[in-house]
C-alpha cells in the first residue's frame, strides 16, 4: 500500500492531499534517470582521464621501454662517433707521419643531428654502420701498428752511429794503398784511434763472425743486422762477442788495435747492403747534427792514403 502525501496550505492554514498524475510521475522518473546518466558519464570520464586500462598501461610501458632504448642508442651513437673520430685522426696522423700516405676511409665521421629521434630502427642501423667503420679503423690501426713495429725494428737494426769517436783519416772510395802504393777501392772508413778504444755495435743484430780474418783485416767482427745490412769492424785488439751473440746498438763488442795488415792503430769500418759495400758516412745520421755531419763528410771525402 502506497503512502499518501500531504502539502500544507499556508493561506487556508490546513493540510491538503497531494495527488500525482502519470505525467508528473514520468517526469520525475526521467529526471532521476537523466541525473543518474550524467553522474555515470562523469564518473567514467574521470576514470578514463585519470586511470589507465590494463591495455593502455601495457602500451605505455612498452613506449617507455622503447624510448629508453632509443636514448641508450643515442648515447652509444655519440660515444661511438667520438671514438671513431679519435681513431680516424690518430690513424691519419700516423699514416702521414710514418708512411707519408692517406689511411683508408679517411673521411670525417658524420655527426648525429641534434634533437630527438623516435626511430628505433634508424638508431640500430646507424650503430651497425658505425660499428663497421670502427672495425675498419681498428683493422687499419692494427696493420699500421704491425708496420710501425717492423719499421721500428728496422730503424733499430740499420747501422746509424759511428762505431768509435775518432777522426776519419781515410774515407770510402778510391784511395792509395799503404803497402802497394797504388790507387784502389777502399771499401770502408778508417778511424784514427788509440789501441784499446771501445768499439760499439752500430745497430741491433747478430754476430756472424768474430776472430782472425784471412783477408788481412786481422781480428775482425761481422754483424748481420737483417734487412740486407752487414757491418765489419777490423784490426781489433780484442773481441767481446762471439758468433751468434745478439747485440744492440751501442753495445761494446771489442777494442781497437793494429792487428792484420795495417799501417798503424786504427779501426776499419764497413757497411754492406745486400752484399755490396756502401759509404758508411751516409749512415751516421742518428747522432750527428747537420754541421758536424758536413765536417765528417768532408773528412771522409778527402783523397789520401788509406791505413789498410
């Protein structure tokens, strides 16, 4: 049983029974439904604005992961670009200073354009490209390192200093023989030094002969320096090395004297390149200034009588 409703009439000062028509009832229902719908729409709007669905949360998480990867790739790109440019400049400097040539792939590194790059694929492709260039540059440096190592070994082996600190009394070339008194080819340089003067190896190498030489050189040492170079130290008074001894430039290998066929105490010094005797003066570049080298060259060039 429905409850009856009354309304107080202030003019007549009494309660009056309230009656509802079907239209009034329908209006009240519509108002109630419209209000409920508005509230529901409002709640759903707030929910979708401030709260994510599970699918949206997954997508946002994936997007954040991709953005983090892109940021990492960009940092790697910048690092790789910097390393590649440093390697390129070092490579170029070494090739020019040592080999007097341009290194392979000597073009400057293309820097990444500033600003965000949302393409993960482009970042990966760029990293792969730079990685390939790094491998090329590293291979170039490895080849250069090997070449420099071989060059260093060669430079340390080639005769480059004077075997004794003495005056050149007879040079390389046509000189008068002290015994036969005729002009003949003098195959080396004679240094005027006192007996017992230290004789130094002029380059790294291995002693291939040490003892009495049948050619008239007396007590002699021969060093094989490799690369086609051999040096000869003759008329010694004493040897400090034997065949097979490894020597380094500057090592004391013996002492000067007057052994063999000799006009007087001195050191006879020769350099052979691929079996051919060459002028030793051309190989005194390691220790002489241009002025001193000029004086030494003038001493060696004078025509006179050799000591052996």
